[in-house]
């Protein structure tokens, strides 16, 4: 039976106990939704002792399913004021599964200002250890120091100074499988601030001497189906740009069709988008000794991660992704890939969401504090955030905080969370997802770009968003959505895997209700937290201003948004 760890920061106790029966068959997003709804008051202050921080593995953790070792982080969000699940790759979830732990619950606040780390050793013993010596230490240095302290093979989940300062953009950084770099981010919603409020610097998980044996209803059947599913993903990934290049390949599409955000979602085209696209990226990798086709977690066959070096061949960043490049790049009118990589490194090191911080910089440009494309000024502002100056703290609190402070009229947020790198006027289904997702603006909740219909038109957009939000909801309970996307014709196999592992029926009837239930639970939590239909809307300028590139504007009517989840 799977276990859970309960860490009480008030009493500084750690208890390992059997996972509740009602959560045994859940994981990731579905587990976060169910647990928070039952155990966290929706109207609580996100930084109070009533909020709880969850770290959990997926439904298929510990198995051979490719990408089945995502780490989900959950809590009430300091940024959105609603429920939040943010997930990341990396090595931590795999080691939690080997330890037999599906859920870690961190509750209450400490009585003093000490700093702690949770250590799970090779024998499965879990304890809180003094981490005061790491206070103010950012993620890259922390990982180096902790590897000197604990010499066994391990994974880390950590916060940098941003989490300690309670920035609303603060992330949890997860170490990558292989390199150990803290470059995989559970970034959105400020969950790093929840961890910081509880004075927990990190979770350090050692590889156990005796790995947990996953219980199966029919192990032979599971392995047979799993091998079939993994083969489908691997075969399709061979022709997938994410495998062959990385997620930066998306720039080549969005830069040409008006979906790429430019100058704070102005709707313009960015003539120099190829300077931050695939060809430039791949030539830089080849010339500098960088790499792509890297697995961020064990057993991944998509291998979309990378390691990016500077002109001197020195490591700059890894997990260098489309969102970071699009929003620090064209959306701030910056066309230097090396500068954007440096910005990415700063954000991972400090522990902040690159989407939120890039949009905050765009607000600084929109509001006239610095000029569009001014690289030196942008880096100086990030340095202020690193140092914790008054304005640096404002940036750390995100796009909306900066935009309001500077008097900006065009602030691209939904539920106080900034919009990712897709202009919703030219991918309207994605705009519906931004509007209605309980998570706030979130492309991973249901990105419709690339579907077989006119994404600038109105037809079938709500239908596509609804179906994709359900699909992404159960995908985020099971595996990485990039592997999921390479097996969309074989999704019933995921239900069959559920049946082989946990018993019961298989097929789509097993998995679709999981996605629907998680979404409805999240929406119910947000309603109890005080959100209304007014929170399910894009900012006015997307409705009022046409995209210069295409002439399109966001013209989805309120009724379509209001009834989207009337299943």
C-alpha cells in the first residue's frame, strides 16, 4: 500500500502512515483537487497555518509507464487566491515512488523563524533537519551544498530566496535526472511562497536501498499494455519536433501566424523571431557543446529537455523552454537567445516563474520604466529582484502587481495569473481555456493551437477547450502531457492500465470521469474561495483590440464561457 508523509511544522514532527483508501487510485492533479477540497478551507489566507502544501506523484508512479514520474505540487495559491496544482518533471517523483510515498503533506507554521529541510534517507527514514545555514542560498548553490552533505544518490525539491521572501511568483525547483540541475520548475501560482511560509527550504530524497514494490491487480497484463503504450509514444516521438529539437520549435509556428506574443500582446508580428527559433538554437547547441534530446526524468522517451551553453561553452541553463523564450524574447522585444537563457538561469536560481516574471518585465516596458528591448535595463531589474530591493520585490510579486503600480491599462492576467505565450485572439480555444481554467491563465490546461479547425474563427472553440481541459486534467494525474500528446489515438489504454494496476473496468470510461471530477472539484473550491463568473474572463483589451497580424479579436460570448463545464 502507498504511504503518505505528514510534516507538521508547528510540532516539527514527521509521520509516515498508510495513504487514505480514498486517495489510493488518485495521483497528480486529481489527488491535489480531492485532498485540498477536503482538508484546506477555501477562504483561508494562503500563507496561514490553515493552508497545506502537497507534493505528490502520479497515478502510475513507480511503474514502467514513460513519463509517469511527474511531481505535482498543490495548495491554495497566493497569486490567484484559488486552488492550484503545478507540476514538473525531474527526478524527485521517481525517488518518492521508490520510497513508496505517493503524497507528502506539509501543514501548519513553525513557532519560530528556523529553517528546515525534509530528508528521506536510503533506508526510508524521514526527518526534519536544520537548514538555517542555507537561508538566502539560491537553488544552484543549494544543490551543490546539499550534495556535499548527503553523498548518496538523491533528488531535490527546493526554494530559492524568492520563496523565503514569499514572492507571489515563487516556484519550487526540482533537480533534473542526470545533471542534477534545479531546472525543472513547479512554477505557477506562487506555491514556492507557501513552502517558504512554512519555513521548509527543501525536500531531499535519497535513492532507497530497497525500492517499493508497486501493487498490481494484474502485473503481467499491466506490463503488456504498458509496453504497447510506450512503443506508441516512442514511435510517434521520432517525428515530434519536441523530441528532435525541443519546445522552442513552437516559435517557428507561432512567430509566423500571429500567436507569438509581441510587445505585451500587442498583436504585432516580430520580424526577427527566427533569431530566437529552432535554427538559431540548434546551431548554438552544435557550436558550443550543448545538448538536446535529454530526459528530465527516468524512462522518458520524448526527451524534450536540453542543456544550453554560452559562447564560451559554459553552462547557462537547461530545460530552456518555449514559454520562457517567447515571453522574455519577442514579448519584451528581445531577440538575443543568450540573454534570454541568462534570464532563465536567474529565474531558476532565485526560484520564480519565468512566465510571470517575463510578463512583469513587459509591464515595466509598457509602463515606461524601461524601453522595449533594452537588455541591460531588463537584466538590471532582474538583479533588483535578486537583491530584494523595493521594486525588485514588486517584480517578484508578478505581472499584475507591476502593471497596477505603473498604471498600465493592458495587463494580461486571468485570476491574477499572467497569460502564457499564445495570443488568445489568434488561438481562441486557448483563450477560452485561459478564461475558464480553475488554475488561472494556463496553456497546459488545454492548448487548442494546431487542432484541425480555424483557430482564429469561433466555430467549435468552446467544444475543443472543454474536451482538452478534461483530457489535460486526467493527463496531469498520470503522466507528462508531451508523452500524452504522442499517444492520443491510444488513450483508452490508459484506462486499461488503471484496471490492470488497481482493478475494475478499463477504457475511456475509467479515465474521463477522473478529469471531469478534478475540474469540477477545482471550480467548487474556487467558488467557495469567492470567485465568480467575472473571474472567467480575459482582460478587456483582447476583446477590444484587433490583432495587427491577423485582424482577429477575442469574440467569444459570455454564455459560451459560462456554460463550458455544464457537463
